[in-house]
């Protein structure tokens, strides 16, 4: 499915409130088509607000000098947008009813709905795509399994399949491995790497550094509602930058294209 224009996200001097709290003040950020990026920040940095902006759940304060465009457009029918932009988040996982079966979770992505309903119709191609995704994601055994009976990892892969059912060129993943054990975490990261290598554009929003796969080369550091740094991963992911981002001394450990942090030495301590 082709996306009009070459910019996925274009935010210019946006001021955004959640309730009475100002989360973003003059935020500017741009992500172009074909450029996968990791947006990294601690809790409270504005990551969830950014996701709500992309999903059109929130809007910036109207100002002649500012704007927010998603896929080149300022105004979207939210249901149309969700066919272009596949968003997978823990919030979505919490909204699914336990009785829904795996195949139904995938098919619900056709209408961007939670569960499937009697007025919705599905073609043979829809069912074929769903079956293909079950195989691709290694969850054929979840086809008739109820959502409540699945492991967190199985649920997470099903929701990824739900987002992929329209084959969007852009996926937005919100802390995709949070709460997963080591095996489920590594399986999910491997799936993400396969998608990146096949040409899928991914926007990864996280505070987990180990989630950032080698294929993502641009990193944006978000702190207190501001872009603290933005650039190539090798320049942005450093012990110094991450110490400033998380306000605690950390040492960065690179290995096999991945990164992890360990506690750094505090000033004045041997």
C-alpha cells in the first residue's frame, strides 16, 4: 500500500497538552518514508503523547506557525489512517476481550476494530492473508486459541499480525518486548528484524535499549517533552548521552549490533 508523499511524520513547533499539563512546547520532529527510527526516552518524556498524536487521539494547540502532518496530511479520518499506519501498543493488548480467538484478532485489523462483529464481512483473500500471517509469525497454534489463554508473547505477536493485515509500509511499535521473557523477547526482535530487512519502515518508541535492532540506524532521544538529540545511532547511543537522558550514570555495552546498559560509576566512588 503506497503512502502519499515522502514524509511519515512532520511536526513543526507543536505545543500539546494532556489535560492541564503541557507535554510538548514547540516540538519539531520529522521522519521520512523508508527511514526506520528508534525514539528513546524515560517514562514521562512524552513518548505516549507522541503516539496519541500519531493516532489522532490528541491534537496540538492551533497556531499559525505550527502544524502536525501524518503521511503528508493534517486531517485524517482516523479509520482510514489506521489502514496506512500500523500501531501496536500495550494499550491495545489490554482492550482485547479474553474470549476472542487468534484468527479473529488478525481479521479485526481489516476494520481496525477490537474483536470482529456480525455486520463485518471478510473475503477469501482476507482469510488467506490471516492464515499467512499466522505462519509467518509462528503462531498457527493460536488460530482457535482464546486470547486470555495465550502467553503475553503470543498475544503480542498476534497484535503485530493485526497491524500487518493491511501490509502498511509503516509500523509504529510501542515498547514491543516489555513484559516478555527472554525467549519471547528474542523471538519478537527477530520478527522485527525480518520486517526491517524486507523493507518495512518501523518507528520504535521505547525506553528499552536492548529492543533497538541493528537495522535501525537513526535514534531520537526524547526528554521532558523535548528532542534532546537526533542522529545516527553510533553518535547518539553513547554512555554520555544516555547518562544525561536517564539522569543516572550508565555504561553502554555494544555487542553484535545490539546495545545494553549497565550501571556506571558514580562520581566520587572508586
